[in-house]
């Protein structure tokens, strides 16, 4: 699977820190929204185990719903890149892209976004806009 260099991931972290303040029209992904269902139940199940192993020590299960409100109108690709470049804190960028996708699916499921028949993929991220959960 494609892996970004640490320098490119750092650039996404910086962009991610700035984008939540940008107008939603400039930051949105376009195609579909998280309300349309962008992950599978299987991804969310796998993501739950990964979340418990890598994320729960710093982010309780209620952490992301308010965070996603701030990301309303943003592209899921930017959120993914921020996560993948800076998490887990003990090993930033240390997981495989599929593992980050599964964690994102779990976060979406915990935020009450519907699941779908089609799995969340890195190719689809830029066309997904995060809606207010």
C-alpha cells in the first residue's frame, strides 16, 4: 500500500491545522458526504480493535463527535492525513493506511454516520465531505 513520506505527512498536519478555520466551500471534498455512508461495518469492527489498541489511551470514545463538528465541510482526506501523520502519539505514521482507514471508519460509526456496502478507501477520501454529526 502507498505510504507517504514523513515530510509530506508533516505538510498535511500543518494544512490540517489551518483548514478547519478555512471556509467550508474551499475545503470540502465535493462528491459525497459522511451522511451518505462511506465505510463498512467490517471496517468499523476492525477499527474498534485498532482504536482500543492505539488511540483509546489518549482519546476516549466520546472525543471525536465534537471534533468532527469542527471539521464540518472539510475533506475526509485532510482528516485522514492529519491522523496518519501525527497518530498514534507514540509512533506517528506507524500504522498502515488500511489501519488508519479502519480507525476512521470506527470514528465515523461512533459519530453516528451510517455505514455502507462499499469500503472506505484512500482513493475515495478526497471526494468525501465531513458533515456535522
